[in-house]
C-alpha cells in the first residue's frame, strides 16, 4: 500500500516505484491464470488429433484395392447367376412333375372308367343270365304241363370275368401248354442266370461284336441269349429264348387239375392278388388252356394268353410286348 503523503515536497521516491511494480506483477499473474483457464476449457485442435488418426489408419492396414473389390463383385454375381439357374431348373422340374402327375391322373381316370364300364357290363350280363334262367325254368314248367311233352337237354352256361384287358405290370407266373400238357417255365431264375453270365462274358470279351450263349438248365428249360455290341465295351440284348429239354413235358389238363398236381403246387407259391398267370399256348392245346384258365379264375388269378405257332420257342427281346391279362 502506498504511504500517506507528507507535507514534504520531496521528489518521486522509491516506495512509489515498488508499489507500481507490485501492481504490475499482480496484473500479469491474473492474466496468466485467466489464459490458463481458457486453454483448459478449449477443445483439442485438429493438429493435435492428426497423429492419433494417422496411427489408427496405419494399424488398420491399407484399404482394399479396386481389383480386389471388383473380383468380389464378380464372384457375388456368379453365385447369384448360379442360384438363378438352379431356381429355373427346379421350377422346370416342378412343371414336368406336375405334367406327369396330371397325365397319370388322366390315365387313372381312364382306367377307372374302363373298370367301371366292365363292372357294369358284368352286372348287366349276370342279370341277363339270371333272367334267361328264370325264363327257362318257367318254360320248363309250362312244357311239363303239356301232356306228352319232352324236355330238351339242359345247357349249362359258364361265365368268366368281364373282358377288360390290362397290361401286366406285376409278377407273372409262366406256363407252356404244348401237346395238351402244361409245364411251369422258370422265367425269373433263368433270367437271373442269364444276366450274371452275360456280365461275365462281356468282361471277358469286351471287343467281341456279338455274344451268344446258353445258361441252365433250371427246371425243364435252358435259356439261350444273343448280345450285340453297340459301343466300345457296351452290349445290348438282341433276344433270348427258352429251350425245353423235351417236347413232352408237364401234365395233361386232367392231371394238372388234380388236388396234388405240380401245377397246383406251383400256383400255391404265387399270391393271387399280385400275380398274373401267363399261358404260352400252342394251337394243339387251346382246349387244355380253357380248362386251366377256368381253374385259375376260380383261384382268383388274372390270366393272360400268349398264342405261339408250332415250332416257335417262348422268346423275349427289348422290342417285345408285355402280356395283356383279363
């Protein structure tokens, strides 16, 4: 603090100078404190943040190149194109499956209509037979009432299942009827032997143009087959034939219809609900065929007839037809 002035008129003294200096120092200290407070509250500048940002970028590594990004885009486009192609393929398969299902439904509807028509025909035929039988009985009674009248010989009518034909798709039991005698043809066992023998012969002779061989016997038959080359090491079946060991095989129709016959034993090994009986019949044996067909119907089997001319063997080929049963 300044001292009180005296009444002396002395000049400017050292005490006044010291007061001025102290005041100046105090002002400077206040200014420094004010600047320090401002600097403390001020945000960091970009110049201060730049080193930290550069360090983070360097740690993250260089950005991917344009070619790498383009490659990734192309890979994604290829994957998308493949997915679209697969989707189109599946859609096409779905369309084909629907078309197949529609065609199958139409075929089933047609077959059901044929079956219904056959059942109606059979019902009408049965009703007609019953009506005729009733008329015959009434006529017989009327004739008996006439003095001296004589009855004609009674005619027995036989009926068979309605003739609605269908292609055989399930299991078949094959029989040959030749000379009035019926014998079982071991179709399936001989075909299995033929397949195994054909595979072995193709492997042993891959450069042959044709392979012909005979397998068996199984039961009373051998099987002869012919293969033709259709490509390098690839063969296709031309035909196969069943060769009987004798021209007099099996049983007569009367013997076959006996209770303990071989014919009945063979039939007993097949399920009537899933098996069609196919008779390979020669011209001299249609009477025997009719008797055996009647018994097969009674036992619940479907029956197919394959007529053969005398001298022709039971044969098959890729171009052959399937049996048609009733």
